[in-house]
């Protein structure tokens, strides 16, 4: 299909540089906005107030790791791109839309961890948002592979492959935790923390560092 | 006019890289700020509060698509630029000024969708802002063509041409919806959503994807 | 002094790319933060509330033009840079510190334009901030010239020269307006708007555009 | 260990460009968010209110200098990088997580400087955050050296060496000040200001500028 390949070449370098800059800006702001909602409230001494806000710190950390993890994937992904196309640019916008939305349910969860009655609804909303970020990150990667947007180079794909390998366990983890969260919302938050750490942690590299000497 | 061409060459690469970085920063922050105003309010159960905030989600999505669409145009536009000039840089600042302003009427519309009395004013203000963003995006493109700021390359213009083709329908749609909004503000918000989707959606590419197999 | 020149060469490309990205981020966020404080307040109909907020729109526009103008200068300046040095990077941080501070007095002026009693203090604070931004922008340019940080290229200096030519009138304008503001704060705000337009407007290019046909 | 070197080469350019853009975005937003919390409060005349907010200005300036200083180190560091690896990218995320957190204790200190009872807790929390930023900045540099991520070039390392030389005095200064802050929190804030200035100030270059003529 030479006509198609030709169209491909005509679209070659479209938007490659800007998609990085814009996405970095959005990721960077979304990750920073999480801290705007950190606050302490009476009653109690100053120390009690600071410690009592632990759910906010936890929700903040989970969301930070999730956005950070989405950025790591996005970074690995755009690095492999040889070109973009209109659909890819829109899928990317969709991913950013949900990333930017995350501080909102994060705030709700942080506020609700002391109000068990509301907790169930907010934790479910939070889990769904985390799941959709993961799905859209995968969709972006899958579309780029389907449309041959990646450069044929063999280098640097490790992060992408790790992300693909962790995709199914991550999604299964999210779905199970969303169901658990309907009954035990606080436990679900702890599990979301575990999933976030699992998805971000580079186990192989850490193992390599630890066992290098031996 | 060789003197003029010479002046042009002397201004060749001015501001090309920085206009991307700065504009990406502004677009990225403006698009993220939309979420800061998302909030839920009593009365009702947690679920009712979350669902009751639908106008905020709708206004947020329309504004996100509008800023995202403006960025797509901006991205395609600066990619074609061979150089910038002082007037272009100022027109760009003007566009950014209105893009950055959008979260404000978005917030007003989101708050007013439950207060029909105020709705008319805010929805009109919102529609005018959307219209001006579209007009300034077009002005930027028109100025770049008038002053021959684009590189002569034939590649990658598809997104610009699509944007130009959709310009007149978009403006007519906005003007009609602004008039409708004076009488039926809630209907106007639904129409703004439709326009935003129309302007961002790459119909050809989607059709290509869907009908490829057949 | 060959040793000095050699040290210069060793510092050649230090921080050139990053100073753009970081500064663009800060300028972009500062300019967007201005809109966060836009708000309307009862009493009155929705339309009256929107119109009654005009001082906020005015202060917002002046600050936008001032930060935008500082960015234009910064953009022209870093484009000419062949290298940076530690002092230049710190001077740049100092400029950014004051740019980032501007939304604060902007907010105070916007709130005070309806409270004449407080207005004098806030308008003075606002004028001093605008003046310091101008002085630091000039200091950055002066330091770069003094330390020969600019590339010897002849191209693209027009924006820098325009900025240098407008520096003294701008500073005199600010100082006079700060004094006027002690007695007539509302008039001073109008004058700050005039100065901002004067500093940003590219008169020559506009004249060239207007008189081209004749 | 040629296999190891080969793996290194395969990871060569991974994430180099994006780590700059994303980190610049996060640093830029975090530094700008500091100003969102600046506010004045009754009672008193406008002038008294503005002056009475001095602790907020001081905390804002210390945090600005700290984030600015971390950026200077980060800038010098990434400039020397030949490549990144998964662990480095995660260490970088960890540094950003704490940088983004800084506006929160800054706000608490600013509010507490007029409430001596709470001050001790918040100033300790503030000092610990400043210390952790310093430690993680150093860890990033140490890891890059340990894993040979730096390019072998001899140029431009001055800023990194200065930072390494100031590391131990800085950490000792922070630890002593944290202890002092348990008893004299206001004095500790003044000391944090001193440390921030010490860490950012390029003494050699200033001396060079001052004594050049003589």
C-alpha cells in the first residue's frame, strides 16, 4: 500500500516536539495541583492536626505515583515515536483530560477518609479514575503500535515492555480493588497504594543494584 | 522588494523555540486550572452530590476540548512556521490571554446551571469567550500566511487545512448558539458541547480507521 | 586575558536550554494564576455582578501585558545568549521571583478598586512591583552585555534594542505614576495600563502593516 | 564487564529530553504556587495589613530560594547526563514529590509565625522538608556518578562541584537549625533564610565581579 505509506511520510514529524512540551506541562501542573488541597483543620494541637491529616498525605502520594507512573510510560512512548497522527494527538488529549481530573477525586478521598459514610462513593470514583488512566495509557501505546508510529529502533523499549507486562496485573488489581472498595473503602485505599508502588517500581533494576556486589 | 526579504531573513529564527515552550506552558496550565473549580456541595448523600455536579463536569469537558482544540491548531501552526515577527508574538499573547481567561466563565457557567436566573448572562459570556478564541486562532493563522511566516514545505498542513475548513461552520455555530443562549441557556451549553466535539473530531481519520478492513 | 576567555569557553553552553524551559514554565504559570482570582460577588443581578468586576479585569489585563512583555524581552534575550554563567542564572531567578509575586498585588488592587481607602497602599505596592520587573529585566540584559554572554550574531536584536530604547521612558513613566498613585490611585491604574500597552506595542511593525499599501 | 556496558549503551538516550521538560514544569509550578497563599488579613489599615504579613514574605522567599537552588543543581546535573536509567527517573520523581510538597509547610509556617504555640511543630516540619530536598538532590547526583550516567566531558561541572562542596555544611546547618527550632522557632526561620542564601549564592563569581577592576 504505497499510497498509505506516502501519507504516512507526509505526516511524519507532525507534532512530535510539541506533544512532549504540552504533555509535560499538563503532567507537571496536575502533579503539583495535588498539593494545593493539602490542609490541616482544627481541633487539636498543631501536631495532632498535622498527624490527623494522614489520609490527605496518603491520597496525595498515591495520586503522585499514578501521575508519575503515567508520565514514565508517556515519556518512554513518545521517545519511540517516529511521528504522530491526528487520532494519536486526540487520544493523548483524552489521557491528559483524565490525568488532570485526578486531583478532584483525590481531594474527595482525602476529605472522606474521616467520614466513613461518604467514603465508599469517593473511593469508587477514585479507583475508576486510576483505572481509566491506566487503560488510556495502554490505548495510546496500542494505537501507536497498530499504526506503526514507532521508530523501528530496538533501543530503549525496556520501559515500554515493562509497562505492557504490568498492564494486565494492574488492571486486574484495579478491578478487584474497586469491588473491595464497595465494602471496605479504607482497605481499598491501602491497596491502591500497593498497586501504585507495584506499577512504578523497577524491580529488575533494584535487584540488579542490590545484588551487584555478591 | 529585496530589502523587505532581507529584513525577513534577519528576523528568521526569532522566538521560534520559545513561542512553543511558553505557549505550551500557558495552554497546559489553563487546561489544568479548569479542574481546580470542580467541587461538590451539600445537601444530599455523597452519590447525589457527585451526580448533582454534572454541569461542572460538562462545562469542564467543553472548555477542555476547546483549549485542547486551540492547542492542536497552535501546534500545527507553529510547526509550519519558518520564523516569527513582533506582531505575530503579540497576536499569540492575545490568544493566550483569552485562553487563560476561559476557566473564569467556565466556573460561572458551572455554578449557574442550577440557577436559571443567572444562567443567561454567564452562558452568553462563555459563548463569546469560545468565539473569540476561535477568531484569534484563525487570525494567527491568517497573519502567518499574509506575512509569509510559514515554511514553503508541503508536509503536515492537513491539520491546518482541516481547521480552516471548519472555521466558518464553527463561527456560524457559535453565533447562532450565542443567540439561542439568550433564550435557552441550558440548550446552548449542550450545543457548545456539540461544536467542541465537531471542531476537535478528525472525521476523516476515524472513518479511515473504521472502514479500513472493508 | 586568555585565561578568562578560556574559562568562558568552559562555561559555554551551561544551562542554556534549561533556562528557557524553566523560565517559560514560571512565566506561563504566573500569567495563568492571574485568572484564578477573578471572581464576582453579590449584590446585584448576574449582569451587574459581571460588570461590577471591571477593576479585576483591568488589573488582570495590565499584569498579563506586563508579564507578557517581560517574556518577550526574556525570549529575545535568551535567543541571543551564547552561554550563561552562575550570576546570570541567579539574576534570572530574581526576575522570576518578582514575576511570580505580581499576581499578589494584582489581586489586592483588583479588590481595592472599590475601596478607595485601601487603594493608595495597594496601588503603590503594585507600581513598585511593575517597576522592579522592568529594572530586573534590564539588569539581565545589561549583565549579559557586560559579561559578553551574547553571541556576536547581528540578527534578531531588534526586539532587544526596542526594549532598551523604551527602558528609560518606561522607568520614568513608572516613577511618575507611583507618585501620582499616592494621590489619585484610580488614575494611576489607568496610567499603568497605558505604560503596559506602550511597552508591549510594536509601533514600527504596526505602522509598516498599516502603511504598506500606500 | 562488556555486557553491562552494552546494556548501558542500549539505554543511552532514554528520557534525557523529557526529564528536563517535565522537571522544569514541576519546579516552575511549585515555585509559583508559593504565591497563591500570600494573603493579608484584618485588622489594621491597609498598610499595617501588608506589613503584618512579613512572615509570609519571608517563608515565601526562603522556599523560592530553596526550590530555585534545587533547580540550579538539577539543571547542572541533567546537563552533564549522557543517559538516564529507570532508577534515576524514579529518584527524580521522588525529588519532585518533595519539591511539590514544600508549598504546604511553607504555608503553615507563614500562618504560624504569629501564633507561637503552633510555630514549633510547623517550623520543624518545614526544616525537615528543606533537609530532604537537599538530601535527594545529593542522592540524584551520587547515583548518577555511581552508575556512570554523566558524560565524560570536563566542561560545566563547576556548579555541580560547588553544590557538592556545599552539601555537608548545608546538611549540618539544617540539622542544627531543626534542633534550634524546637526551642526558638522564629530564630530557626531566620537561620533557614541564611542557609538558603548560602546555598544559592555564587561567592566566587561575585568576588570575581567585585574585584575585577582592582
